[in-house]
C-alpha cells in the first residue's frame, strides 16, 4: 500500500523538464533575428532525399535529387532506377517542369501553384528554400511574444486578421548558461492557424546533424535537419522529406536552375492561379 502511494505521488509530480537558459531572449524579434543569422552560412544545398507524399490522390514515394540556392533558386529531379521521371527548375522568375512520364514540358512564371505541381507544397520559391534549409516562412505579424518552457522557446506571431503562427525552437543543453546571442537553436515546429483556430499548415524538423561548410577555413558548419515533414490538413497533404546526404555551399553549375524542352515533348505554357 505504501509503495502504491509512493508510485502515485511520483506520477503526479512528474519528471523535471529541461531547464531554460539562465539569460533567455526577452523579445521574439531578437530571437528570430538571431536564428536567421545562424542559418545564413547555409547558402547552397545539394542533397539526395527520399520523399514520401500522401494526399487525396494516393501515395507517392521516391528519390529526389535537389539543388537549392538562396533566396529562390531550386531544382528537383524525381528519379527512377532508369533515370529522371520529372525535373522541376526555377531561377526565381522562370518555372519549368519536364514530365518524362507524360512527355510534356510545362513552362511559365515561378509561383506557388506551379511549384506545387511536383512537390505537393503550395509555397513560393523563397519559402521552399527556407523550409529545406531549416528555416520557415512567417506570417506578417502585428504583434509577437516569446516564452521558454522545458528547454524550448515558444514564439507566437499574431496577424491583424486573427491568424497566428507558433514556432518552437530548442536550446542545446550546453548553451543554458550562454548569452542569448550565443545560444545555438534548432527549429522543431512551425505551425500556422486560421482565425478560427484550425491548422492551415504545419512543418516539423527532426534528426539534426552537423554538415561541414567547405568554404569556411575554420572548419565550421551548420546543423541541418535531415527530416522535414510538411502537413496541410485542408488539402489532405502530408509530405515527408528524409535526406540521405547533404552538401553545403558547393559550386553551382551554370545551368542548374534552367532547362530547355527535350525533342519530342509537348510544350504546355502554364499560368499562376
């Protein structure tokens, strides 16, 4: 009986959480600026990833080769064992998609609707770049607030139209005693809510690993999330990107973000909706 009471008491007390920094950020703007500066060394990413997409149309899973360059240049090659099945490129202005399964070549302006054709993510080029580099798109905020709980900062952005965005940033235990600007943070969740409280979209970031920066003579690098998951409940979309390999700040081929139609493909101009 005494043992049962002790177990119950321990359960009610719970386990102590991780401590917050002794000198936490007091302003959300300062925290977000510090995190942005931490990510800036990652300018170019070349990667191979397994992408798993689930939607109302079913499930698609495959290997994608990526080239991403700040702020808005992207290339995605969806691969099969015989070579690429589809290639999407954007240099920030011109969008092109080669669909070798249907022998079609789509071309038009870069916009959310066109990028969604391959990725299933309705984001602009700059927003996709931020997502894959461990950052996040942010809503236009009329007010901001920040608190720390269980070793994580919780930032809330409030828009004038009633929407809000929540961000969770983890603090390394080794940085608990560090000054705010020296705390190394890892973004774990970014979620946008409509005015009625429903989720518009959510991105989570996991499996952070150190990736060296070959352009840094001091041998420094960037902690990169090797799993990025995007969910859009309104469209029933769920896309998980698991990186197998990441290289940072490599030399970019001159034609990496543009493409011309291959012979025999039907050219289809597309607009933004």
